């Protein structure tokens, strides 16, 4: 029964107060008796902070004094969730919107077995709800820990849904329901990742410990697409290599593959007499950081 388990929902905000508040009110409108909501701000600008303070109950708002990243910010919520004896923690990005049935559907699947470490919904685009963004993802370790979203940019009608419950390598971190018992056993998200790949690393860690990571494509969430900035390219390059370093297997191959691709892009820039763009510089810096980071 749904009433037998409870969830602490965490919305981590960083300069996205309008989106965060809309999601907060959407969750409130569902009137779930098993859900508690907590908004955590990661040292946003003053306007954002004031907007949050004027719109969200003080008991449901934490204002960090510095930006702790996705992992660090959400870990604060995870710690509270465990301390307050919640069974599950639901991590949500501010731009996510849910159907009313989404969270109960995810929770009911978790209640079927205690072997599920994390479960996520099918994520579609808010601007095009018939287009799939992610049905969870897989990691190709032999190709240098390349991660890819299952059914990415496929139309919903094109994808057969005979088996809506599928095991994956990772659940997309924008909507991520985690079993707190598993967190107690294997640890929280890695703070040192800061942004990107932290949910991937955690899910792979859970699978190594014999747990399941699944996506229920009958449960739906919707997110906004966005342009990727230099910080994205820095952390995805860095953390992809850190993930290989943590797992040890294929680290050398991953390092060499990323280095080869960076050199190719750099040579293309030189041959075409272009200035090295911010994105390429961010990737190079991320690669260098990973090389010299001790895990």
C-alpha cells in the first residue's frame, strides 16, 4: 500500500526560482499524504533567494551559503530524509513537471521488492510531450564510459511499450527516486563530482552491490531542453574520466579515447584557423582536472 511508505522530495534550486516554485506548487496540489517537500537553494542570486523566501514555507526551505553542486546540495536533503525516517528520497530538478499518477506509480513499483535502489519515470519534453528525452540510460564502458539515454528523441508512438519496467544502468538525475536503505548501505552521491555523472556513478555502485536500477515508462515526467554551457562540457569530460578511474576497468582506454578526441578537435581548430572555443577549452580543462584528481 502507498501509505506504508513515505517520500521526501528534494527540489534543488540554483537561479531557477520561478521554475522551482511552480514545481513546488504542483507537488502541493497533488495532496499526497505520503510526500514531504523540501526546497534547497544552492547560493542563488539575491533576487532568486527573496523569491523563494516569499513563496515557500520556511520549514520547507534550506538556503545554502555556497553552491555545493548537484551532489552536495542534494546530499543535504538525502541526509535529512534519512534522519527523519523517510523510506525514499525523490530528487527533482526545477524544470521537471509530473503527472499526478507519476510518483504513486514509482512508489508502488518500489514496494514490490526491496531490491530496487533507484527508479525513474519516462522523461519527455515539456515543449513536445510526445517526444522522449530519456527512458533511463546505459553506459558503454568499452567505448570510454560513454553514456546514452534509452529512446532519446524518439516519438512515444514509435516505441513499443510491451514491457514498461526495464532495468537500466542509470536513472536520469532530473527525476530520481532513491531507496534510503540502499543509501545507508552504499553511501550518498559523490560530492567531488559536483555536477553531472553523479547519479550514473551512484546507480552503477548500487548495481555492483546487487541492487536493481529501473525505469517505469508508464510513469511520466517532462523537462525543458536547454543549451549546454561551458560548465557542462567541463564536468561531463572530467567526471566521465573520474568514473572510469573509480571503476578502474577501462580507465586507460577511456583516458586515451578522450585525449584523442580532444587532440582531433584542437587540430581541426588550428587547420581551420579558428580560435579555440570556450567549449573545447572547458573540455581540455576538465580532462586535465580528472588526470590530476585523486580518487
